[in-house]
C-alpha cells in the first residue's frame, strides 16, 4: 500500500474513533464531573487525536517535504508522552493500565526519536515514514486496549453499584 494512502485511511479512522469516543462520553455525563475520570477520558481522547493529527501531517509532508511530518511527529509525540506520563503518575494499582501507559509513553518517545533521527529507520530496513506508521498502529492498538479496560472496568464501576 502506498504510504500516502495508508496515512489518509489511518487519519480518517482515528478521527472516527475520536467521534465515537465522544459519543460514549456524552452518554456518561458523570464521567466529566469527577476530575480523575475527566483526566482519563481526556487521555483516551488524546490517544486517538494525536495519531490522527500525525497522519494528517504525514500526508501534507509526505516524502517530498519530510521536515513537515518529522517536526509534527516530534512535537505531537512529546505532547503525547508528557500527557501519558502525567496520567501514569495518577494511575491506580491497575497493572494493565500502568503497562499500557508505559508502553504508550515509550512509543511516543520512540516516534519522536525517529522523527529527529530518521536514519535510525535503516536498522529495520524501512523508510522513516513507514517505521513511524508501524509505531502509530501499535499506539492505536494500545488505545483500543485502554478503552476496553476502561469501559469494562473503571468506567462501569458506578453502573454496577
């Protein structure tokens, strides 16, 4: 698949996931009243929004203007890493969520590193923009796992009571 086509589909999918998440949030207004839950809801939102934005910048920059997507990936990854680490600092003792957030923070850091030093992609015999795409796929998988855990666990705790 052409990298440009991949990023077009990827961004569209991520933006659709952002919209779906907000539909879920609207049906649980109580989540927004509790500051701790609101932070988690916002973290999940960023888990889909930041990769979607990266995909858009990858389309704009493409292979002709790599500085565009590389700069965007670095900036957005730093934002993602900082936000994820802030959520991790507030994580409860749920080992799955802790593991997911550590993995996401590491992936964001690695995305920023490859954006800053694209020659590192040669070690996996891919172009830098392809390497970034693979890491973004894993980020979305982790985001889905976080949504599942949240919807099946913490987000449902009040309904079961």
